[in-house]
C-alpha cells in the first residue's frame, strides 16, 4: 500500500519557511539531510522544505488550502499567528 509522506517545496530559506508552517500547523520541524520535514499524520500530509539555489523566475504555483473545524478555530489561529 502506498502512502504519501510529504509534499516537497523548494525555497531559498527552507528553515524559515518550515518554521512559519510549523507555527501555523502546530507541528515540530525535523531536520533532514536535504532540508526540513514537518511530519504529517494519518489525516494530514507532511511538508518538506528543501533549499533551492536557482533564482526564482516565476511565483510558486503551490497553494495550501487550510480548513478549520469551526470559524472560532480559524479566528484563534489567525490571532495567534499575528500576535
């Protein structure tokens, strides 16, 4: 049986991007030889951030759609991230 472990995102500063998403998702970053992994779970895919040396020639087309169980959860998350 296959399992999707992580979506990999190239970034000029993978540690900073991983720290941002770790705060958003409440996950602990795990350093790897190739970058930083935010492990997933049974219901959530992991995110892996790796260094990209080439200059960006266009915007990253990846969009992560986040959902909340109820509006109050989303409001608390936004308030926590803006604090």
